[in-house]
C-alpha cells in the first residue's frame, strides 16, 4: 500500500495506527474527519518513509511528535492545520533536511518561533498563522545558506511584536508574505519594494507607522493589504504605474492629501479600499479608467465635490483575479499510487488508473485573498467565489454635494451602493430601477427631495433600503415585493413622507392643500414657525440677561450696593407717588 486516504469522512475517536510497520506507505491523508486525542508517538515507526502527511481539519490535541523531523524521505509535506495542537514547533522538525511544506495554521501553538525553522534550505511553504506565537520574528543570517528556497511565509493572527527582520527583504524568491493581525511596529521597509517575485504582501492590523515608501511600485505585487495601521502622509508617487496591482487596501490609517491622479494607471486594479482616512478634494475622474474595478470603498474621508457620472462606465463584472492567490505552483516529485495529495494537486485520483509510477505533485500557495467590505449595515469578509462575484461602491460619510448622477443607474451588476451621510441634493433617480442585482441601497442622511420613485419596487433582490433623514415627500411606494420587508427605520425623519410603514396618513397631509392654495399654506406654516421661534428666542434671551445681571451683582460688590440703592430708591418713589396722588380720591379717604 503506497497511500492511506480517508479524507472528508466523519470518522471519530482516537487515531489508531496499524500494529506493524508499513514502510511502503508514502502518503497518509486523514484530513477533515472528527479524530480526537494526540497524534500517536509511534507514527514515525509505523510510516518511516512518509512523503506526505495530512491530519488537518480534526480535533487532535497534544504536542507535535518530534520524530516527524527524522523520517527517511527525500521530501516531506506536512499539514497539521485546523486542530487543537499545543506546545511549540519541535526543534527536530525545524532542523529537518527534508521538510518542504509545513502548515500548522489554526492550532493552539505558543511560545517563540524557533529560528531554526527559517534556516531550512529546502522549506518553501511555511504557514504558522492562527496560533499564539509571541515575541519577535527571529533574526537569522541567510547569506550562509547556499540555496534558500522560502517562497511563502504566513505568520498572521499571532501575538508577534517588534519590527520586520532584515533577512526578509533579502529573500529573492519570496512570493507571499503575510503578517497581519499582530503587534508589529516601525516603518514599512523600502527594501520590500525590490522583491521582484513578491505577489502578496499583507501587513494589515499592526502598528506600522510613518509614510508609505515612495515609489512602492514593485511590478510583481498583485494583492497589497496595509489596512488598520498608523500610516500617515500623502500617497505621492507610492504606487504610480503599478500595472499588476489587483487589490489595494489602505483603509483605516491616517493618510492625508488628495487621491492622486495616477490612480488611473493601475490598469489591473479590481479592489480599491481607502476607507477611514483623511483624504480631501474631489473624487478623481481618472478612477473611471479602471475598467476592472468592481469594489470601491472611499467612505469616511473628507472628500467634497460632485459624484463623477463617469462611474457608470465601470462594468463591475466578476473577476477571477481579485479572489485568486494561486499565482504559481510548486512541483514535488514522489512515488505515488494515484494520490490526489491534500486535495490541492492538479492530478485527479480517478484518472490515474491506480498504477504505480513516479509523478509530480503540484502544490499551490495556501493563502486565501480576503477583503473586508461594509454592506447591509454590517462589515463582511469576502473571499473565494463570493469575493469573485462581489461588487459595490461606498462613498458614504464624506462631504459630497450636488445631485446623484442618473447614469449611476446603468451599473446593472452592482450589489451594494452606499451614498449616505453626505450633502447630496435633488431627486432619487428613477434610473435606479435598472439596478437589477442590487441588494443594499443606502441614501440616508442627505438633502434629497421629491418622491421615492415607484419604479424601485421592481428591485426584487433589494434586501436593505434606507432613505431616512432626508426631505422626501409624498407617499411611500406600495408594500409589494421587497418593499414589503422594509420597516419604519428605512424612512424616518422625512417630514412630508407618508404612508405605511410610517404612522402618518397621507390624507392628513393632503387635506390642507385642498382647502387653500399651496402658497397660502406655506405662508401660514412659515408664520406659525416665525411666532414660535420669536417666543422661544424671547424667553431664552430674557433668561440669559437675567442670569448675567445676577452674576455681575454677585461678582462686583460696588455694583451690588448700587443696585440695591437703586431698587430702594424706586420703591420709595413709588410709595411717595401713591401717598401723594391715590390717597386724594374719596374712596381711599373713606376706607381710611
């Protein structure tokens, strides 16, 4: 038997191995089951010549057996990810001369990462993400290693600190580097720009600070994530002419200045995320030249001016590039018997006729492109095919003015559109009825007027609709199709909007207009408003003046004494006036 494959079943209990050694077994794949307990300590003696071992997606506990680093094999592909393993990386495994693929993602491993694992001359793909490793990323000297093969490094979602070590930017073959969601700090090294093979760089959710290096235009980078750091300064020429860039995520930093004109040179750009910075100025029309663009989020900035009508030129079509990180394949030579190792080989097990022969296995990089985008009142992480088909534009929380371009209604593929919290005026375009795929439409907190177009009831995919806090008027479209699912919160704070689900009858608003012309009604409403404002203003002013007088008399004793003398003088004057004049009348004399 050359392989033992029981992947993707529901086997439970402990992992029980054969009693006798099986020296001819080269591949063991027990992934995606419900196996519990520790990895048997005798696994290396039972399978001494393992080429590939995949125990991922189970409930295995305990430590990683050190003997896995001492197997009698030319190359070792080891995947123990998505378990509950604890402890650290065994030194014997880190020193292995045959280890080429190591994936320990999403376990409970802890402690400091042993420097030895980064000195392995054969190791190409290293995934340690989703654990509890702490301390600094080890500093090593790779100049003494004649053939340094490392291509993928994923250390995301740990507790690592310090700065990026210098050896990283000397790895000429490095294709993917992910260290997101740690506590790393310092400047982004300029030297990363010179890694000609680098396809994926994810430094998001750390404490990197300072400006983005000028001329960060490495032609190989496809996916760049710098979200949620402390980066500052302007973009200047940072990504000028980076024609290979598919994803650019600079969200939630402290970047300033205008969105540069050279944004139009990023010809392959599909995802642009500039959310929650301090960008000013207008939205550049050059953004409309990016025909591959399907996700735009420039919300929570200080952008002003009009919404470019040329945004309607974007196709927003599904794009394989924005969701794919499979930019290369690695070949592994081993004697197999029809094995589709780990489910990531290009060889289909069913096509191999179960005949023994030498064959190359192709391992693709294991990093999955992810994009965080806010829609339907919540933030979602999109990946895989869902990211491929996702499309949306978020311009909310800016200072945009003018009317909504009617041409935006031509974005027939868009799934999410958010223009809320701006200063937009005019009517809701009836052309929005052509947004046949839209699931979320938010126009709240603007100055829109007029009626809600009845044609919008034809949007059968609409799940979230919000036009609250505007100046809309008239009756709400009939509660049919999706409009029957929207509650009062979608329409509140529109003074002249009526009909269900609001508790405001349209006949109550229409009756005044039938009794008198609209002009007189408006004048009457303005008059009532003026009287109300007058009395409120008078009362507030009176109270303020009174408080100021009391405060002055309290602070200045001289003025207080003068005030009391003045009041006493007034009282006496009134008394003398009454006695000298009113008492002359007969009625007062008789009563006296």
